[in-house]
C-alpha cells in the first residue's frame, strides 16, 4: 500500500488558470509536508512546505493542509507554460530528520497556451 | 558555488560489475541521502548518512553499499550490478534541522545491461 498517493496525470490547464494538485497520505501522525517540482530530465527542487493545518501562500503558490482528512494540495495561480513539470508530494512522519520522508509518484502538469 | 554534484551523470555497465556513483557537496550539510527514481515508484531512499562515519539503511538498501569518511562525500557502490538496478540515482543533502528540505544533485542515470 502506497503511503503517499498522487494522481499521475497529466493535468492539463490553460495558461492563466489555476492548477490544483492533490496528495493524500496514510500516516495520520505525519508532521510535515512538502511539494517538489521536477522538470523533465532534471532533479527535484523544493517549492513549498507546510506544517500546520490551513493555507500557506508564497507568490503564485498556495499549499493547503487538512490533517483530519489526510490530504495536502498545491494551488498554482496564473499558471504559466514554465510551470509545466511533475510535482512531487512528500510527507514526513518525523521532525528533525528527513530520513523517513516519503515521496508520492508525482503529478505531471501541462500548461497549455 | 557548486552545491551538490554527482558523477558520472551517465553510466552503462554490465550485470555483475561493480559501479560507484560519487556525490560531493560544498555546503557542509550534515545529512546526505541516496535515492533512486523509477517510473511508477517515485523517489525511494536507499541509504542516508547523518554525519561522517554514520550511515543507515533506507527503504531499498539491498545490493548497495555506502560510506562517508568525509562530510562532503557520500559515494554509493553497487557491488554486483543487476538489471533491476537500472535507474536514475539522486544524491541529496540537508541541514541538521531541516525535516524535508532536500537539495538534490543533478542525478546519475545508470543502465545495467
């Protein structure tokens, strides 16, 4: 059983629209949550992290966490073609170490002109 | 500022051969990690190290060996490569206090024939 689930996509959105990426996790005790972006053929890079229930905004990106429902989402406003990438959700059941970080398989986002 | 570098970037080898993938970071981060990324599985942790001379197994350690004699280097050795070890390998590092903010190298694509 996968611990972190994501729809593989592709999720296709027109330029300027809001892209909504979702992730569910199985470990109710998970402490911290991360969104990584990975361009094709490149390495992942962190774009957002969230620890508490609610929303966290950073520029065009908003991370949303609902621990009761065990899901975390990433909203990308005013989507641009440069946002086309695979977005990896990662969940950590611990604090203080990344050794138990579990990644989802990623959702591929395509932003169309 | 080189950050974290991996070598070789591409490697083709044969079944049964020994292969070493190198990882070097210039940030003096405490933690270093080796992940493999395969289609349908996402990123899976092979081994990690909390400091020099301290290493521990991750989710998929079988067939791999690591060492960390210096803080900046964390080589990964496949002692007898198998076709199932064909993958993209990512080295990553993090500071001691970060719970999931990983800095990834460019990746090493390994093909075992």
